[in-house]
C-alpha cells in the first residue's frame, strides 16, 4: 500500500540499521555522510520539555541514553531503538497493524539491556 510523506518510507530493517550505524558514527565524528554538528542538532531537544530531537525520540528524557523511532501504516509496524554510547540497538519491522504492543514490549526489554 503506497503511502505519501512520512508514511511513505520504503526500506528494509537492514537498510534502516545501516542508517542508524551511520548516525552513531556521526555522533563520534567518524561519518563521511553526516557531520557531528548535524547529529548533535538531531539529538538536541526541539522544544523545552519535549522528548524529541529532529526525527528521534528520547523516551527516558536522557540524551546520553537511548533513542527510538517507531512507525506504522495499515498492515505494518516498525520500531528502532539504539544506544549511542554503547553502539547497540535493534530494528524490527512486522507486517501487522496490531503488533505495536509486541514492539513496545520488545523495545522495553532491549532498551534495558543496552543501557
């Protein structure tokens, strides 16, 4: 089901994980694709009191901890969660509209393991 705008991202878990690895490299100033300054801006809160950066969410309100981003369309659900300092994380995509509870539980388990 083709979607437009933000819901229109067509990718695979492997490609999304490669992007996240590159974001972690950028945070350490080791990316040829993205500057450390850009990554710092992406991981800075967009509004005071908010738990969001530019496309990234910080559930623990801890920019030193892990970040995540999820998505869903009719028939699909996805979740990614990464810990910048530990350089660990996961990406999961499921072909189900009702799998968000499963992915939220998986994120809780993995985020605790990688902190």
